[in-house]
C-alpha cells in the first residue's frame, strides 16, 4: 500500500490560485489525484491552470466561486461532483487579512475577515461533505496559521488571530460531527511565509527597521529553532499527508509546519 497515493481521488482546492494553493494542487496531481482549483478571480484561475499544466503535463479544472457565498458554493459542489465524480478531498486555503490597530478597527472589516476565514469553511464543508458521506470517505484539509495558537506582539491582527483560533475549533467540531461518516477533518498552521502576497509587508517592515528585505528575513528566521523563514514549499508535505491514506486515522488535529515557533512561542 502506498500511503501517499491519491490515484483515482478527486480533489478541489479553494484558494487554489494563490501561491500555496497552486503548490498543493501540483502535489496532489503528482500523487495521482484529479484536481480542481476554485477562487473568485477567473483570470488568476486560468493562469494557474495553465502554469500547472505546463509544470505537470496534467489537466486541471477550475471553478469561479466565492467561498463566502453559499449559493455559489452549493452550485460549485453540484457541478464539480457531476463533472469529476465524488470529490473526496476538500482543501480550504482561502482567506484574507486586514491589519488595523484595535482602536481604529472597522467592525465591517472584522466581520469580513471572520466571514472569509471561518464562515467560508463551514459553507464548503456543508455542501461538499454530503457527497463524501455518500461514499463513506472524505478528507477536509483546512489551512490555518500559528496565529490561531500564538497571538502577535504587534498591533493590527485582532481579526486575523481571532479568525484562525475560530477556524481551529471549527476544524475540531467538524471532525467530531463528520467522523462517523468516514470523513476526516484536520488543519495545518504555517508560520509567516515568503509569498508574493507578503512581499509588500516585508518591504515595509524592512524599511521601518532601516535594513534590506534580505536582512529582515534573515533576522526573523534567526529567532526560530530551524534558523530560517518558511517557504510555501515547506507546507506541501503536510497538506499531502492530510489528504492521503497515511492520515486515515488522524482527525480533529492541528499540525504546525512552522520551523519550531509553536515549540518555543
């Protein structure tokens, strides 16, 4: 038995046009799965599918879907399961962040972060899990953060940290409720990663400190047991493990590919 073989499995990755989502899609396809990616931006989806095809030689589907819109998610679940067959792997990699000090945090922005980072996971699970229930097997993999366990010292992350803490508990509740139907639900929490989305943040922080971005990243990595910052590739193995037969008896768990931050934080 190949514990990491996904041959014949159908997977959908929400947030699949993002840096980490694309890497997960590639890993699942290389492990044998039929993979679809979903997000709100069709142009980014089309570009991602083109890139994935070029890198793997495999075909990928995409679905334009706002994970916070229940009717759209329901329609996407119906379409994906009709076109692909039973979708038994669901990855929730969608999410946003709004960094505002608590004194000035607009409540609407706070609610938007909670909606995108937490409510969307309930919605996707609600509409994809019934198809998993029908076949008696499924894997739901949620992308959380170390910030669901360890708060930041600086200002501006009230919504993000709160949303990730809520996501972690939602993961456990879904695991408890869906377990009797053969569906596992787990999450993994990366540390801050060197992604294109974080580029401007790193530039701003480096400028404030009067150093180069390279120096800033080296300083941040030096505080971790593994002495380096995280790359998105560092999370791909965890995402594959949680979707593969190797983790069939693991559910309701939170794994941290974080360079050791949660060990010392």
